[in-house]
C-alpha cells in the first residue's frame, strides 16, 4: 500500500480508510460499554456511530465524511470519557467545531435530496451567498435546538446540562461562529466544484453516483 492510498483510502470494500476505522472505534466502544454495564455510554456511542454509518451509506465526499465522523466522535468520546468535566473549555471547543463540521454536511444531505442547489452545480455570486446563508442558518438552528434539548432534559430527565443563561448564550455564540466558518468552507468547496459525493477510487475527475 503506497502513501497516497494509505492517506486517501480505498483500502478494501469493507474498511475503506481511516474514517471507517474511526467509525468502527465508535461502534466497538458502544459494544465495550454495553458489556461493562454502562448502557448510557453504550447507547450514546451507538446512536452517534449509527449516524456515521448513514454517512457512509450515502457516500459523502471524504472531507465531509471525515468532518461528520470526527464531530460525532468528539461528542461521543468527550461525553463518555468525561472530558466536559475534565477540561473547562472542552464544551466551548465542541460548540464551535460541531456546527462547523456538521452544518455543511446537512446542506450536502439536502442537496442530495434536491432541496437546495448541489455544490458542484454551475453557480454565481448570488448562489454562493445563498449556500453560505442556508448553511450558517442550519448550523445555528441545530445549536439552538440542542440548547432547547438541554433545557428540557434538565427539567424532565433530571440532567445538569444547562448551566444558566450565560452558559446558554455563550454556547449559542460559539455555535454561530462555528456555523459561519463551516458555511465559508462549503462556499470554497462549491467554488471549486468538488461536488457532494465520494469520488471513484483513484480518479479525481469523476464521481461514482449522481447527486
């Protein structure tokens, strides 16, 4: 296996690349926690791992497949390893990086459903602005919905996810900043016409499914 294939993947049909290894680590972690009698951690990793499996099935571009999988791993292992409690700023990191990594993926998923323009379509300035606005709005909305979940979870399930108005407002600010960065990155992706599906192994100019 040469360096290019090691980095870019397409090792074999089952485990294509390092992204699949990360997926397997999450799913394996879910099994390990279930065996160890930690159903909460097991269910969290299983749910987030399932999201990454869906990303594999729909054949996202490698970069965005990596973004989504890394985001889910950051959230899952951060929670199960207690990193939120161990590191004061870990929550800040997650609230910035998750929208940055996942908002473009949500846009691409909508593009695959023909709800919004595909990033590889011939476009112009107004469409780039539209891609940025929609992507940023998606990320900000996801962040806001998560804050609502934290608020209701504390009331209904007895959790302690929300730490007050200052914490919520700070999280929303970081969600917004991350979403704006993610939107800008997707515009760059669209500008170069790189598309919304994974490329054929070893081929840089064609894609293996239609968007």
